[in-house]
């Protein structure tokens, strides 16, 4: 095997000044990591000292109390329902915003920038904060969880959809415009066929993410298994807590397997 079979991903410095600059950049990176570690209060000694407490918690949680499984079926189904509707509503609002946020389709600079920044603002707010806001507005239950996932999903999906549109082949778009096609016709016949495979794949992934998030949103009163998890923790029923965690894990694994298979099938179908 020849040595030239191994190549750097970037060009290496060719002068003393170049090597000095690279060394300075590496030193700056080390300083940045050290500074951020101090701010984050990283302490491996404290973690090592706290391991016995973690072991004590785990010992109190074992074995899981499987007798409460029938009681958890309704919250588990509620969690799935929250994820389904949170994903669906996010998609419905993200699609039109994505066309406004795509540079190659929107010639109005102010509308394009305004939509982009709106998606950035929506995406920057955590689902838990959104859930707290909606809980205060509509009360406890699964509905605020749906709204929180939907709003956050608009920002995430809208950004991905817009970037997918910007990466399409412009040839079909220009051909349709040259024939006098209307903007809606350009979108339906020129844009959607090129992005639909990637869109469906990310929709499935977003549902998987929302299923995980829905279990957490229950901790602030937005329904689902998270509410049962927090309730068992507050009552020091750690074996019931372990059962909730096991059930949540199994749900996420099942959703991951299902969405992965569907994504692979869609991607393979898109290649043919």
C-alpha cells in the first residue's frame, strides 16, 4: 500500500508561517475548551463520588413493578397520540412556510428573510418552555403537549424543507417557467417531485423525535407517560419509575425501528 493512498481532508501547511498559524489555532481551541469546561463546572471527581448514590437509586428501582403496566397503557397511547398530532400540525404549517423561506423560489428579499428569521425564532424555543406556555393557556392535559411539539416542529421542519428546496435541480423549474406555468404549477410539477422522498424521510424522523419529546413534556403537566413518571418520582415509588422508563424505552426503540425501515424503503424506492 502506497503512502499517497492516505490523504488529508485539507491541505497541510507548506511554510513555517503556515505551521505557526495552525499551532496558534490549535492552542486557541485548547484554551476555548478549557474555558468552557470551567464554565460548565466539569468535575470527574464529583461524578466518581456520586456514583454510589446512582447505584443506590438503581437498587431501589429494581425490579420494575410490572403490576402497574395495565395502568400505563392509556398514558402510553396518549403519548403516541400527542406525537402523531404534534408532527402532523407541524408539517401542515411548515410546508407553506418552507416555500416562502426558499431563496430560489421567493424573489422578495424581505419576505424571504422575514420567514427565515421567524423559523429561527420558533426553533430556538425549547419544547418544555412552549409546553409551559400552552399549559398556562389551555390547562393541563395532552393538548398543550400537541401544541408545543407542533410549534417547535414548524421551525425545525420548515428549515429542513426550505433547504431541500434550495438544493433541487433548477432545470425543470426554468423549463416550466419558460412554458408559462403558474407558480403553483411550478411547485406541484417541478419542486415537489424532487423533494418528496427527502421530506417523507424527515417527517418520519420528526415523529420519532416527537415521541421522545412527548414523554418529557408530561413532566410539566402535558399528559402522557411523563406525567406518570414524575408522579412516581415524587412519591418515591422508584420501582414504578423504572417501569415507566422501561416502557418509554421500548416505545422509542419500536418507533426507531419502524421509522428506519420506512425511511430505507422510501430512499430505495426513490433510487429506482
